[in-house]
C-alpha cells in the first residue's frame, strides 16, 4: 500500500480506523476547470475524501469531464451557458442564481480549495462569491489562484487584481501564483520551444502540486502523521500562505542509498525545490510565516529520513516546523518528496503586483501588436524568434 494506491482495500500503512477530513477542490472558470482536468489526470479525485468540482458559466467548458468530477453550470438563466464575457458582475450574479445548488455541493466539506485563473468574468467574479458561501458555511476556505501574463490585456490584469482583493475578504488564506514566473531563469532553459498552451500547462502543474501538497498531508496517514487539524491551525485566518511540493531529481538507479550519501542529496534537492518555488512571489522565506509545517514522503526502506530532513532544515536556519513522515512504496528508494505548507506572512498582503522586471522582459519577448489575448490559448504559439532578445537580456 502506498500513497499512489488510493483504493480502499488491503492492509498496509494506512490506519483504516482513521477518517480523513473531506476536501472539496473547486475549479472556477476556464483556468480553474482546466486545472481540474490536470488534477483528474493526476488522480487527485481518487484520493480518499477528495472531491473535484468544476464550476463554470460556460456550458461547453464543462463538457467531457470524467465521472469522478462534479460539474456545476452556474447562472444558466443569466449567462445562457455562454460564459461571463469578461464581466465579473455576471460571474457574481451567476453564483447568486445558483446559490442553493452550490451550497448543496459544498455540504460536508471540512476544507474547500478554490482555484481559478483570475482575469475573466467567471474566475474574477464567481470565485469570491463561491468563497463567500463556503465561508458562511464555516468551512476552512483557501484560494490558489493565478494572475494573467503581463502580455494579456490590461483590462484582464485589472479585473484579476479586483478579483483577488474581493476573494481575500472571504478566504482563510490565499496563494497567488504569477503566470509570468514561467519566465523565471530557474525554469526558462528550454523556453524557446514552448507554446502559450504549454506555458499554461506548466502553471496548471504548479496549481496541481500545491493542491497535492495539501491533500496528501490531510488524506494520508504517516508514520509521523500530520492531519487536517495541523493544516487548519496553519491556514485558518492566515490571509497568505506558501504551499509547495518539492521533489529530488530522478536518478536511474534505485540501489540502497543510506550509506553513500544519495539519500542526503535527495533530501537536500527536495527541500530546496520545496522551499524555492519560483512561482510564489515574496513569501518564500517560510521563517517569516506564523505557522509552518512539512511532510517528507519516502520509500519505506529509506532509513532515518526525518533526522536527515531536520539537519537539512537547521542548516538553512529553519526551525519551529511541524514535521511529518509518510511512506510510499511506489517511490524509488533514492527519491524524496517534500510538501511544505506555511501560513500568515506579514508582507504578503500587497503582493498583487506584476514584477517590473518580468514586464520589461515580456515586452521584449513579444511585440504587443503580435499578441491577441482573445485568441484561444491552445491555438496560440509564441514564436521562437521573439524570444531571442529575452535570452540575450537574461544573460547580462
Ligand atoms: N493555468 C491556466 N490558466 C488559464 C487557462 N485558461 C485561462 N487561464 C488564465 O485564466 C484567465 C481567465 O480566463 P478567461 O477564460 O478569460 O476567464 P473565465 O474565468 O473563464 O471567465 P469568462 O470567460 O469571462 O466567463 C486567463 O486570462 C488566463 O490567464 C488554463 O488552461 N490554464
Ligand atoms: Mg472562459
């Protein structure tokens, strides 16, 4: 039995008496619904007590979902199933129209994770309205949302900001992911081969990993366990959060690694990648958080993992962290995953701005007249020749 086997049969490490809390992950609008599709592919909905819900005004965007996903078309009367047309007021009204229906689907949740791409009518207008319902039901409610690329329409960026500010009123905690961070030098080595759709799918993956970090901690039982109560303590009314899932590099061989330092290296790598999530701006120093927790996931035969993690943490000046240790049989013995969740940063509140440097680089990256933000993302190719100035500039 391991973390990737979510079936409810057989014996193993999980304590079957243990009833995990119920988490409902709600994707809103185009960005949120596509994030839900990524989560279906990663089988998040097969985890115990995790339910995926796709909410949209756009009927077409709700088609073709797997049986394991609840789809909710909101504002049937007000939007006629055609989307909110970039109008957040329409997104909000759609939720008001479907209030009771949404409420019924949120019933029974201990935690709601809302995810959306801010900038359109549904994402920016409906997400805060759904958060309000969850909040009024007394559910721990968090948002993991993205800001549009700086080359998207100015109007969208403004709507996104308004949407974030509104959402903050109703969530316990918020994680803001800047799409522009896809151009971070830590990620951009093969940027010239990527299309716009691929950039979006990188962001989908960031959303997925953040949600995985929370759901794994809550729904799985560890040798040293962390659970919903820990997540609640960390995120309840914390306003801002840092959530990240780091992994060690893939090594071909899976030989024993307790004596040759490979495990130490794997821990260092996983910890670095969990601590330095390039998509989350400003908040990366988890020592500035009021509460922080970590869960390390390793093969059951990897010995002495937690003391090694503690050593690696103290080397980085990190203390006061609630740690857990989970085992996953399917993992190679020299593979380590680390989930970090931290909540309550002093500096996180004004963090809804576009990085100036990122903007300059993006303008160089692609002339504005070449960009048609109305064109469907999947048809949109970023032409490699426009990437040259960016690459030159980033070498300076
Ligand atoms: N990561 C990711 N982001 C997306 C995707 N699709 C859209 N987005 C982002 O989400 C923002 C809003 O998407 P829209 O389709 O404009 O808006 P919407 O929320 O569906 O609202 P309406 O279309 O007005 O009903 C976009 O500007 C993108 O930044 C996607 O597939 N993945
Ligand atoms: Mg849309």
